[in-house]
C-alpha cells in the first residue's frame, strides 16, 4: 500500500502546563513562553494543576517543587496515574543532590534550577518537543496500520507457527476474544482453533512451515465462528515479517461461500436433481474407472450391473399426476440407496430407469441383491397408502474380460427387457 505523506502530517504545536505558586514567576514564564508556543495553561498549586491536567492532557508539565497544599513531585506522581504519556520539567531554587535524586525516581524528564534562564528553558522544551512530535507521528502511523487491519474482513496475524504475536479485531471476534492479551491468557497459537478435518491444514507444531510446501488449492483451514455458530473455510497465505525470518504475517481469507458454490456446482455435475443420487453422466465416469481397474487388476472379482425400471410408471403419471410420479421416483431412490452397500454406485439412468454398479460380486450375489430390491419395492409401496402400488423389473449383467462398457450395459438392458416380457416385477440375468 502506498500512503500519501500528507496523511501522516501532525500539528507542530504542543501543550504546556506551568504550575507555580509564585504569581510573578508564573506570569513571567507564561509571557515568555507564549512567544514560542501557542497552547499554554497555568495553575497556582498542585491540586489546580491536576484538574487542568485531567481536562487538557498537556504534553509537558513545568512545575516548581515547593508549593503549598501539594508539592510538585507529589502532583506529578498523581498525574502519572491519570496519564503517563507526558514529559516533566522540575524548577527549584535548590540544587541539593537529594532533590535531584527524588526527581529522577519520580521519572522527571529535566531538572532546572532557579533563577530560570529562559534560553535554557526554551532549549530544554525544544529538545523534548522533538521527542513528542516523533512519538506522535509514530503513534499516528501505528494507529493508521491498526485501523486498516481492523477494518479488513480477513484474519491477519503475526506468528512463528507456535506463538501468536498479533491478531486483528476481525480474527479476535471470530474466535470469541476482545484483545490479544485476553487471548494469550488462555492460548498460545492461532492453530489451536483449527478444526482437524480431512482436506484442511491440521493443528500441528509445524503448520506454518508446512504451509509453504502446499499447493495453493490445499492451503485451507477450518475455523469455528463463535458468532455465526458455524465452521468457516479460510485460504491461508504467509509473508515474511520485517527482517525476522521466523515470524510471518499470515492472512486468512474467508472462502466459505466460494467453497459452498463449488460444492453445489460439483453436485449439479454429478447428482440427479430430483432423486439426489448420481446422474447418468457421472455413472458413466464411475463405470469407465471400474473397467480400467478390472483391466489393470485382472485378479479382482468381477462386478455386476443392475438395470431397473419401474413397472407401468406411465400409468402412475397419467392417473395420479406428475407430482405423485416424482414422489414415487424419490421414494424408490431413497429405499434402494438405504439398502445397498456404501461401495455400490447407484444412479438414475433416465426417466423411471435406474442403474447400480456392484463391485466385487458374482452371479449368485448379484441375483440375491436384485431379488432383495424387487421384494423391498413391492412390499414398501404396497404398504404405503399415500402412494400408488409400484413394482420394479430388474436386468443383470456380470462383467467378463471380453466386455466393453457398451456390451455390458446392452446385456443388462436385454435382461431387463426379458423381465418385462416375462411378466414384470421380476429379476433376470444375462
């Protein structure tokens, strides 16, 4: 980011408070300093000085030591309880070592003996002023950086992979903390909030160094959002922090929505919209993979194809309407899906036709599965009074080394046609 230097310009003026019980000395010092500085406040004793300090928070406090009601050093001690970010100049007619020593212990910036030499006082103030303006500019820069980081809707952290040194407000809010100090009372590393799910960066001691070895699509972490009460997916990137090679500026970009959209697109490409099972296109992909697997490993058991068609389905649509027809298709898909193995692939072939790929099976087991599905469908719809009676015809083919995808499916289709011709609600195998 390029920043216009004008954005970091600060006012050259400083605020000075003079606390002096002698009216003559106070007015004299005030009149002289007004020639050099615009904002000057005066007080005649320590109690009044504290009240003015509370209101205006001056940059420099010039005070006499010996004053009625409250001495200068006690006043400065009380001021530091209100705000420690100021400089102090102590004036005294005494040059004893104990006064000087006490002033140092109280954090006094400068010690000037009376009678005051204005040139010495102005020179001292100018020397302090340089520090004040430098600190103000540095604070402005830090505040600007902090405000920018806290306004970002991404997590920005500084870490060495084991310890967290900085975390912006967005990141703190997401994990349920208000400050980095509060976080560090209970935790050490941001990685303690990583959810260890497959496909995501894990909570390990070397997660940050491992990050650099990962391909971009694998630089993902899962973090629980305490406000939204849901898991969020972040893409992680890291860059060196200044001159320290161990520490990194780590950015976490929320890609939850993009990942969900990708998942939805993937579903659209592979899942049948109505029934929620695989579509025909994806089934072909799976079948192609299974053929390649069988050719590469001929010692594997063969696989079976079950081609299924709901009997008299057109009559259901004509008599009960397409909405009921859709309910029958969904109910059938749900029933079959819940009664096959996880290793089996079930898809809608088209219309009222469905197909199953059954890996590592034989003729007998394929027939058993076909009969199981046929019986389940017949009994399920017979007892479901909300839907019309439905039965299914099933044709089976078993893979052989001479088969192609076309010949295997063609044989299953012919077996299905045979089941239809022989009275429906039955299983045939070729």
